[in-house]
């Protein structure tokens, strides 16, 4: 069956370091994927999108990579700040518009 | 630009009762989604509308859940009768296109959600 896996454990890192979050998929052929941020009590907010034929996308301190051989996407936040603390979700979109979200990774940045 | 509106924000009911949620998407957005998010999990797509029509409802428990999108704008999601395991946040999202076109991409804009507690 189709499966999306994110770091199940919360990620706790020091301010200023780079946070790296992982999203793995099996039995799925995504056309593109997106990363969202979700704060407690709020709906997810779109951050970045990457297509199947792209290796890397950047936006300010954010970077996402997409490796279709490894069936994996990595999401990086450089120079992390306490305000970056939130849950981060990956979402895969197939060419048939099937949408699957990962379970999310809770990121905590300590001062 | 106004965002996606949802109401109510919170609802507490007893099992076997009925409940309805309302969503008003961003003006002009063709596609509307309803998700169920259980605590500690990612959103699970329940139903996706493209204008008036249903694109995907494969994960909607049709014996108790129903949804409609009249005139391709507002939408309501109903649960009848509710079970304990329906306790979750119900998120509504809208997008301009719907991600259904090969080669194109789409972004979803989420509402704040409705937190449902079934006792």
C-alpha cells in the first residue's frame, strides 16, 4: 500500500543550526510534493513545492530536495530560529491528483 | 484577500448524535477539500470537490459521512451518527486549480479547522 513516512520523533536542535527533516515514500509515484508548516490550533500553511524532475528548490532559509531513486525528500531550515518551531508536513501529489500527507515532524528550536 | 472560513471552531457532541461543519473557500477557487486530522497525525483527505463535482471521495466513510458543495462555492460536511473515533480536527482547504492537470501544480489554503470531540 502507499505509504508516506516522516521522522516520527520530534526534532530538537540549537538555534543557528540547520534543521533537516525527512520524508520517505513507498509504492507511490508523485508528480510533485509540497512542504507545509502547521502551528498548534491552526491549519497548515504552504512553504515550498518541488516537481518530480527537479532536484532542489530554495526559498530564503528553506531548501527542499527530491530524490526519486531514494524515494525521499529532505527539507532544510538553515540558521534556525525559535520562531521556526512548529510541525512540518510533507504532502505528495500523484499525476492522478491523489494527495497523501505525512504524519508530520515536530521541530523545536532552543535558544 | 480573505482566507478560508470555517465554523464552528469547536463542537462537543455525544456519540450517535449528528453534527455539521461549514466551509467558505477563498473566492474564485475551483477546488475544495475536506480533511480529517487526528491528534498526532497528518491530514487525511476525506473528499475533494472540483467546482460542483466530486473528484475523490475514496476515503470518506459514506455510511456516516456526507458532504456537498452547492453552486460550487460553500460546502458542508455532515456526520450522522457520530462515533468516538470521529474525534478530530476537520480541516477545509481550497485551491485555485486542484492539481488535476498534468504539468501544473497547485497550492492549498487551509482554514483554521473545527475541533470535534465525541463523548
